[in-house]
């Protein structure tokens, strides 16, 4: 179908997905309120466009027992054969009060998901904020995603999830069954959450080109990143209760620009990098009381460079474990 408008209605107590346009073009969902039970109510999703093109979801208020908004594009072989992507979606000015995720992509994304803009939303009481998930067997690509101007509060799990191992499977050769996440960017996000972010790629297909800019989050634990390439942080503040603000493992090409915590912990570094290759860390200005800013470990850790950092408030600027063989390169300006 084409040219669909759903506007100004309230829907309650749906037993399954509440609004579910499929293979549609030019869809506008505006000022819709959805209330479904939030306890023991699986699959009571709010708005689930599947394999749709040109979708605007705006000014909606959603409280449900599963995901609030989920973008899908088919599952596994049938989805790849249909090859109808979800593309050109804008989600803006919405509030989500309960649900497994505020805005979710996948895990059924075998026909590709691309060109998605999510902005000016509030998530208060959802299990997760933004969640993008897939697994081996799905295939498909999720790319060209922008998430900006988001407020999250009372998030029970992660603010941000990018997970290519949503279903636990064994490593396999790269093929049409291999899903990919790339070119996904987050900016201007404030939150009080349980965990800041969980990013988990595949050994054979790391997630790629993910950026975080102007992020301010209070969390029990920070970023946990593994199997990833080209990850960037710019002006990110993560105040944790346990562990590092950013923990990265098996990451290539890592850029960290002005990452700090205003609640430094005596037994945890701000940055904890293990088996990271080609990292540039600059413009650090640790808060008073920082014991260790950067901890390096792992025999595959190499090509680590520092520049223009002010480490005067850190007891130890860099702690290098014995299994790290290469020296850290200081480009200029560190104090």
C-alpha cells in the first residue's frame, strides 16, 4: 500500500503487534497513543514497520510490554530472497514509558535497513534505549543510522545496544548469511541507565564505523565493546559505579577524544583496552581523584598513540600490563 496516514488515535490492550505496516510506501504515523500491559505481555509491540519505505513516526506516546518501535525487513533466507529493505525512516518527538526497547532494529533485518533518523525522543522506564540486533543466519546490512537528541531515564539495562550475536551461534565463513552493522552514529544523548552501551560484533564480521559524540550518561557500568573496527568517541562523559567508562576488546582503529568520568574509581581505569590495535587517545583531562586513566593489556595491543592530554589529576596516566610488548607513542603535548 501507499500513502497511509494513521493519526490522532489511542489503541489499548493489543494482544500482539499494535501497528504493523508491511511492504508499504509513504507512511505517516502521527500523534498515536498506545497503551498495552507492560508485565507478562510479550509481543505487544507498539509500532513495527516491516520492509517499508518513506516512513514518518512523530509525536507518539507508547507504553507496552515488548518493543515500543521496531524496524524490520524480513527473516533469514525468505527475507533475503524478498530483498525489500526498510529505508528512509524518521522517528521524532516521541515518548516511550515502558517496553523492552525504545527504538529497536531487528533482529529480522535480512532485507537490509538503511537511512534511519531517530531524534528528539524520551525513553523513561524502558529496558533499553536504542537496540540494534541480529545474528548469524540473518544476513542483511544495517547502515546509515543517525540517533540524536535523546533523553533516557530509568533504563533497566543498556542505553545503546549493537549486537550481532543476539542468538548464540558458532563462527562460520562470511557468506550471504552474515549480517553487517556499519555507519551508525550517536550524538547528544543524556541518560541515567544501568549500562551505558554494549557493542558486540562477530569475529568474522566486526561492526564498523560507529561514532559517539556529546554523550553524558550516569551508569552502573560503562561501554563494553568487542569485535569492532573504526570506533570513535568525541566529548563523552560516562560516570560509572563499577568498572571502566570504556572497555574495549578486539577493536581496530579506535579514536578517543575527551572521554572522562566525574566519578573515578580507585580500582578501575577510565579506559580499559585489551587487544586493541591502532588507537589514538587525545584531549584527555581526567577529573581529580583518577587513579589510572588508561590501562592496556593483551598481546595483540599495538599502535597506541597519545596526544594533547593533561594527566596532572591522574596518579597513573598509562598502566601497561606485562603482556603488552609495544611502547605507547606520545605524539605531543602530554603533561
